[in-house]
């Protein structure tokens, strides 16, 4: 073997080793009901494509576990049923106070309607720039997909902002009819709002016109056809949720929750939310079941 042939053989062995070490461009697994988007990654031999990674153990929360948000549950469930039936339906923005059931509602709808073909794909805000790549393989699928982004918000120069605007209602390409976007956020307009922006507003013929900065911020949230607002719970609502989760979690023999302790628990966290109510119930049930009360 001459020197050239030896170099070629060594090069081929090295390439084989590199290819084996790289993540494979696997075909998407279509048997799951929930997925996370794994973004494209740079490799030694080029850029490995992004792919849908199945969530093997989705959160099994039920719609009946979500209390004090009946109107929001009804509206989003109705929208989802329309979507599953192939009828017109809207992208949805769930915004409001933390811990009030926004993300849990999306998870509960998946559990309720997975048997009717609903699938959910969780996409991190940082990966929204890849939305076109995410939805491309979904066009020919028989299932109905909700692209789910939790805790969505943007800064002024965030590239995901324009990508989301485009796929909602701004691109020449028509979004797939079997794809909707459900997003949750603590902000109604998804971007920070500053006092100085109020100075841009002006009155024309007695009508108030917002400044360009405010209009730009509103333009994204307005592309969601369904807005659902979530508000802080009253003390009675909070205690009702505490009792519900205690019944759900407690084995036989665990006493009913003490309301005074439940209120103190919420006060320490500065929130009377459904999330805090479940955290208290878990603490209460765990302590009493273990005998450390």
C-alpha cells in the first residue's frame, strides 16, 4: 500500500468514527402524544437537524383538578374541540397571574383529548426561530398538533418575536391547518412595557392613538384569536383548592388540612395560587402520612 492509499484509508476510518459519534438525524417517533423540540445542533460534519423528542411520561393532570377557572377551561376546551373536528379554531394566549393554571390547562386538555388525535409539542422560547422547521413535517400527519410555549415573553430584539409573528399571521406560507399555537405568559402583550411609551400616545379628533412602540407590542398578542385571562384567587378559592388536592393525595387516615396553616403557607410565599395550594397539600399529606406532624 502506497502512502496515498494509506492516508485515504485512515481518513475513511476517521470519518466513520465521527459519524458514529454524531447524533443521528432520526425519523420522528409518531407514536407519542407529547413531544419536546430538540433544536438543530452544530457538529463536526455539519449541522445535525432538529427533531421531535417524545415525552414518555406526560403530566397526567385532569381537567377536573383545575378549580376556579371554569370559564377559561370551557373556552379553551371548546376551541380545542373545534380544532379536532377540523373546524375553524384560534391560536390562544393564556396570560395572567403565576400559578393560576395556565400551563396545567394545556396539559389537562392533552390528557382529555389525546384519544381523539390531539398532540402537544413543547417548544422553548429560545427555539421559536425554528418554528418553520418544526411544523414542516406535521403538514401530512393525520393528528392535530398544538405547539405549546410556556412563560412566553420577549425583549425588543428577540429573534423569536418575528418568527412567532410570521407563523401566526404574517408569512406568505399558509400555516398547516392541523397546527395551532397555545402560549402562556405573565404579560398580556408579551413584551416589557415602560412608562416612557405612554408619552408617544396622541389624541386625534378626540380619539386616543397609541405610539408606534406600543402598537408594535400589541401587534403580536393581537395575532392570537383567543385571549384568556387568569387572575389571583381569593382566600376561599385557595382553601377550596387545598382541600381538593389533600383529598387527591392523601392516603386513608390523613386528617383534613388546617386552614390556618394553609393560609400561613400562602402568606410566606406571597401567593394564593393553585400551585401553592397543591404544594401545601403535598407538604400536609406527606408530614401526616409519615407521622411527622
